[in-house]
C-alpha cells in the first residue's frame, strides 16, 4: 500500500520563457486517489501531461514503477488518460472506441468483445455497443472515455478535469461513480481539477498547486482544517484570513482582543496570519463575545445563512450559521480555540510570490 | 525525445523544399525582369530598361488597366450581390437552401473551360457582343460563389442571438443589421472580396473564351505572346504587382499584430 | 423585415445564377446534342471514340490521375507539418499558398519553361555539378510538373482545413491507448481527414483533366489533351457542336467528382475558404 508508484523528481518546465513548473517533486502511492488542485495556470495539467508523456519536462525525471520513463513516448507507458472534453474518436462507434487500444495490442476478438461488455457494464452503459458517439450526452461520452481507458488495464488512470463540461447534478453523480470505479478497479487515480469540492469529496490525497509550486500536500481533512499558508486557506473553501499578533503560546491578539488558540512555537509578540473558517465563528450575545460587531449583510443560502459582521475597525467577518441574526443587530464573536489556525506570515519575496494574489 | 526532434527537422526541410518549389518560378520571373538579354535563359547584364518600356507600351498598359478594372468591379459587384444573397439564403428553408447551395458550387467545381464555353454560348445566344462587359459578367459569375462561401459561415455563427438582442434593446431591424450583424460578418465580406479579386486577377481560361477580339487582360496578352516570345516588360509588370501585394500584406499583418497586442 | 421579405434578398443572385450559370450550361447540352442544322444527334458525343479524341482523353485521364496522386502525396505531409507548427489560425498558410496567384498564372507556368529548357536554369545547375541533364520539356512529365505546381494549393488548403479541426487530444488519446506514430496516422488522422482529401482530389483532378494551357505551354504542340481538342474546336475549328459534345463527355467526369464530394464531405468542411 505504501510503496510509491510514480515519482516526479526535480521537474521543471517552461513555455516561451514562462516558468510553469519549478523544481517539482511529487510522490504518488500505489492504489491512491491523488488530486492535483489549483487555479488555472498553476501547472497541474502540465504535471499530468508530463506523467502521461504528452509533454517533456525540461529537467528532472519521471519514475514509474521503479523505472525511469522520462523519454518513453505515451504509447509505451502503462497508464491511460481520460481527456478534457473526452477526445473520443468521432469516426468510430462506441465499441470501436473502446476496442481501439486492444486492437492495437492485437488481442483476440473474443477477448475484445468480452472486455467491451465488461467495461460498458462497469460504466452503466450496457447494450450501447453500436451507438454513434456523437449522439451521446456529455455524461455518457464521459463514461465511454473512461471505459476506453480502463479496458487496457492500466496501473494508473490519469483524469484531466473530466467533469468540467458536465452540469452540477451530473457532476455530483459522477463523483460517486468515480469513487466506486476506483474501488472496484483497485488502481491508482491521478485527478486534475480546479474544483475544490470535487477534490475534497473524492481524493485520499490532495496536492494544492499554485504558480508551478506545490503549496501543500495532505489528506482532505488536513488541507481543509490545517492550511499551511494563506493561499491554501483562501483557495480551499471560504475563510477569514486576518493579520494578528501571537502574544505567546496558545494566545493570539486579533484587532486588540485576545483569542485562545492551540498553536505553539510561534514566539512572543510575533505578527502572524490567522485563519478562521466562516462556519467556525459562533455569534453570541454581545457581552459574551471576544469581539463585538454589527451584522451588515445577510443572505439565505439554503443550508445556512451567510452573514457579514463588521467590527469597529472596519473588518468584515464572513460568518456561516444556521441561526439568523438580522441586519443591524449587534453581536458578539466567539471562536473555539481549536478552530483558530495560525500561520507564519510570508517572509521573503519568493514566498510572497506564491501568496494570495489569485 | 530524439524521434520527435528528427521529425521536426525533416518537417522543416520539407517545408523549405515546398517553398522553393512554389516560389522558384516567381523568383525566376523577377530575375528575368532585370535581364538585359531578351532570352529566357541567358543573362545579359542588369537593366531597368524593361520597367521603363513597360510604361511606354500602350498594349501592356491597357491590358493592365483592363485587368485591374475588371478585377475590382467584378469583386465589388460580386461582394454586394453575394453578401445580400447570403442573408437571404440564410433565411431559407432546408430544401431550397440545399438546392441554392448546390447551384452555388457549380462554378467552383465545374471546369473553367466548361464555364468559359457555356458563358460564351450564352452571350452569343442572348445577342450580347463579346467584349469588356462580357468579361466583367463572367468574372462576377465565378466570383459570387467565393463571396457566399466566405460570408455564410460568419453569418451562421453570429446572426440570430445578437440580432435579436439588438431588436430587444429597441433597434429597428435595419439599424440592428448595420450596427450588429454587419460588423460581425464584415471579416467574411472582406475576405470574400479579396479572394474574388485574386481569382479574377489570376483568371485566364474564362476570359479567353468570353473576351472577343480587340480587348486583352494581362493573361490573354501573355497567352497571345507565348509563341512569339514574351516581352520582358510583362515580367517587369508582374514583378511590380507581386511586390506591391507582398508589401501590402506584410504591412497589414504588422498593423494587425500591433492592434492585437494593444 | 420579416423572414419572407428577407428571402427576397437572394432573388437578384438567383436570377444571376439562372441567367449566367444554368442557362449557359443547358446551351452546352443543346449544342452538344444537335448538329449544325439543329436536329438531334449523338454523333458529337460519340466522336469521343474517334482515334485522336480518345487518345487525348486517355492521356488526359492518366496525366490528371498521376498529378492528383503526386499532389496528395506532397500535400498530406505538408499539411501535417503546417498543423504541427501551430501557426495562428492558418492566416500565414493561406498567405503562402494564395500569394503566388498574384504572379500571373500563365507567367508562372511559363517560368517553368525557363527552368526546364534544354539550356534552362535547372540544367545549367546540373551541368555545373556534372550531373546528367533533365530533358523533360515538351513531354508529359513537364505537363505533370506544371499541373502539380499550379494545383498543389487546391490540395493543401482543404486537407489543412480538416486537420486543423482535429483536436490535439484526439491524437493524444490514440497515442495514450498504445498506437505508435504510424498507427495514429492510419487509424485516426487519415480517417478523420477524408472530407478534406476528397475535396482536394476533386479540386485538383477537375482542372488537371480539363486544362489546355499547361499542356500548350509546357508540352509544346507535341502533347494534345482533351482540353486542347475542345479549345481548338471553339477557337480554330469553329465546330461548336463537336466541342460541346466533347465537353459533355468531360462533364460526366466532373459530375462523378461532385458526387464524391457530396458523399464524403457532407458539411463542406474541405470547401470552406
């Protein structure tokens, strides 16, 4: 379980003098569901293309199953890709599309027919063999693209924003479908998306990328609850990122008020970034709050209310709560110590470059 | 990957080979236009004489004038008729539309010699004497399809939604057309015009059959002189036309790139 | 303007096409199927089987098939190379291939005479390099060269147009599924370029089959093609009925080509300019 299947070592890549990946190191474990997550232009698709063999790294090596495959063309790599917008062959029907890779490998007709049946059943499209692919819906085309890839029994399936073109409902259904497929096939999935919800739902490891660097790598819970820097905190979910001062271990000063927290080791009277998720803020009676503010904005979001609470210094706190406080009402702000996440302020310019400017 | 590099180098070599193949005759003509010797394959020293003689030759100048006037007028008229027609065709039902587009393809797919002969027979049957106007009519005829094929795709892409949006915002249909639809299809109209102009300029066969006696374009003048030996002034004229177009295209490309960068 | 009114916009064009395309074409049928006195005869059409005419037709067919094949073989790798260059929207491609048209068609062809002649430029270079000289002027080979030179753009542009529309990922997908370069070409790229290839074949074959200019200039008066026969009937021989009859035979081939386009290029992908 814990051996690494793919290792990217010191990968750098630039297009027209623009650096897309800068000394990237990434290790992907066998049988894991790894998601590369980040805004457009962060280098996630390029990373996937380098693994797939469609792009060449300028420097660095790609190790697959213990062998250096950096110079191997895509057709010699034991992995398959599900492309953005599916890239099905328009001149072939469904069965021919799925059979493509097997026919290249000169498999017997019986074997191929068997595989087609098996793959179509796996993606819930049994009986669709002879349909024209141009008459399928986006979701169905998506399933065929997956079927076409998995019949080749790859060790790794690369998925490049496969759900990007689908509508919301279908996207959610397909997320569960992909998790099921992953478990049934027992192979490694490397998934690229800019949608943080998709990443949190499906992956066991998330790699957050920005501007060619890996910002943080970890389980969905780690990424969400313990963002390592302001970029990750801002990109994953919504959050209040506030400049504060670490008074001493387990005590942080925000806008002059002292909040208890659980972080230690930041020194004393040190400026830090404080991350508080909107749902972790408790709105209470003014006298019970650590800080006092006034509700300035209120929207009903279905599951919860979204409120803006403005404190006297002018900062607007984003708050999610199932309790409703009307606009104009004075409220107290209270946060449980373990819901406060402290981060070092970026020191060098280099770190600043990967900060919150997206 | 080493293979893809080899392929890239081979591709570049091939591209250069094709460019030489395409442009060698053109370079030859340009060189010949500066050749003091009248011979096509002996270099007699460098001269500008043919360029001087070109402007003195009444035959060449009138053929040149005819070529330009016919190319310009036929392209212009074809662009107007074709653009207006494209608007109409776009609103037709499927069956008449298919029929019209099939007829539209006839002059493009048909052999020039057949088009030329048929037009000649037509003019004679209608009692129109062959001359400047029959050349013009013929050129308009083979130019219209090019305009329609340039305008139709643009029209399909844009018209419905933007046109209806303009109506929704209170524009009259005519204003809506000129303010919204026309600017959208304008690139197609322009490329149709340029294509038509080029086709007309380069045509020989259809002009050959429909021109009658006493009038020449550059093409027909060259053809009549092939056996007797071409006056190098014609090389000079072609060189001037080619160089002018090349410079215009380069300038407009640079201008476009600058606009894009802004 | 409502929809019915807007259809009226096409009327001038429709009238023009009837007057200057459909009626003139029907005149060829009338002339071709009658004799000088105006009574029906099939003799004009059947005269294609006369020895000289048939020989010219067969030679025309052979030369145009050969030059179409050469154009295809030259154009496909060229279009692939151009696609791999990822030039912005092909404006430069059109530029490269349309530009020669501004140098007069006849002069361009004539320039090959200077290049190919016995004491022409190519032979001067070959002699200088002590290589055997190339004596193809006034032979069918020279005519094929002229055809390939003049009609190559008609093959390149439609093929390039369809190749441009193939998504890079479709090609990547074939590679991903194990196809090597050759298999990707034969199983994916070529099948997807059929509409462009068919358009290109037609756009080269028809003018090559019917030319009389290229054969006239590069073949001397030694090689007679069906185009030359017809042209002479109209300009020198003045037997319009015979010329029209032979044109009808030629039109059979053109119609076959059109049918091919209609079958394989339904969306007119290759035809777009």
